C-alpha cells in the first residue's frame, strides 16, 4: 500500500471541496483505509489531525479571500462551511489570533498559523524516521471487562478524551473489588471506532478501561464486556510520560507501518497494556501499545 499516495488523494479531495460538506468517512474510503486507521495515518504523516487540517485549510483560504475581496464576512463564513458569523469568528481567532475583519487591513497574508496546501514532495519530508522496533506476537482470544464510554477523538478540534478517559480509570480502580480474579497482570485500555451508523459524529470513538477475565465472568452493573478475537499484534514499548504517548502512536503510523510488511487489521481494537512499569505515568513510565496487524495486501 502506498500510504503517501493515498493520503495525497485525500488531500486533493479536500482541496476540491473546501466550500462543500466533506464526509470524513468518505475521505477514508477514498484513501483505502478504515476511518480509524485513516485518522491515525493522516495525523502521523501530515503532523496534525485530519479535522484540524481541514479547518485550518478552510480558514487559510477564507482569510485570503477576505484580504483580497470585499465580500461580506458572513458570506465567506457560510461558503467555507461555518454555520454562523460567530462560529467563524471564534475559529478564526483561535487560529490567527485576529478577528476576520482585521485581516482586510493587512497587505500581506497571515503568517505562522496559516496552512499551505500539501503536495507529495512535502508529505515525504514530513515522514519521520526512528529506530523503534516492535515485537510481533500472536495473542489468543480474551475478554475484557471494565468501564466504557464514548468520547471525541484527540484528533478532533472538539476533543474531550482527557475529560472522559481518566475518570474511567478512577472508576475502575474504585470498583476493582467487584471484578473477579484477572487472568494476567495487566490492566488494559482498549479503543475502537464505532460503526458509522452508531456514531453521533464522525470523530466519536469508544474506550474501555478494563482487565482480562474469564469469558463468562459476571459483568457488574454499569460496566461492559469486550470480546477480543485472536489477532497478531505489533507490540511497541512506550517510554516516557503518558502525555507523550501520541508521539509513539504517530511514529507507528507515520514511519514504521508504511515501511513494514504489515497493515492495520481492522478486526480488533488498539490496546494500551499497563503493569508496574507505568509507575506514576511520568518520565520513568513504560507501557505496551499493541496494534493489530495483518500482512500487507
């Protein structure tokens, strides 16, 4: 699979539809990925999540139009898929630290936060290289029981993952006595993409904080059971603060996977695996990050 060519195809589609509604699921399909895989690869290769990229491209082109024409701000806002003058102004200020009207008085284009259009050559320069190597292993089917919640992905401008996920772990810890004896020494964070018809929005995901129990173990009220099929995984060891886990994930999808003989297996969730190495989640933290894989097709 030519990852860069597929990402470039998605970028070309974005550029052709900056004034039109864009389905992120449709972009993923056109790029040849599942929605979840596409978001991971895009963020890793381009250097920012898809939703951020799309918004900044729309705002960049809208800003140039405001600078070079006398069109009403509301008309430009609606053209670039902002539902109101207020929503456009908030987004504009968050990116450029200016009101839309202020750009009309500038002779030169906004520097710093503007997002130029990407091409294949620029994408190649964005791909990072590092020596991190995974262990390839096969895990039998197992069952996770724990606390589950939907959240808005960290790859969205409206992300709420840090508001939703930490409380799941606090709840799991507080209710640990309600669960049976685990089958291994780990606690698991599992994340998966919801089917398109079950999502309230494109970037809604679901996360489970749980432990490995017998398949028919009792599920306490308010908790959930996830059956994980037998899969092959690439197991990476993240070292350093938990807040830097996204750097490991970006490496996996932006550097390792495109150069490997594998691609993402869509049959299972990605797994965070925690044990005593986690410590306090600070600079001495270690954890396993497992990505389900299949041979490159």
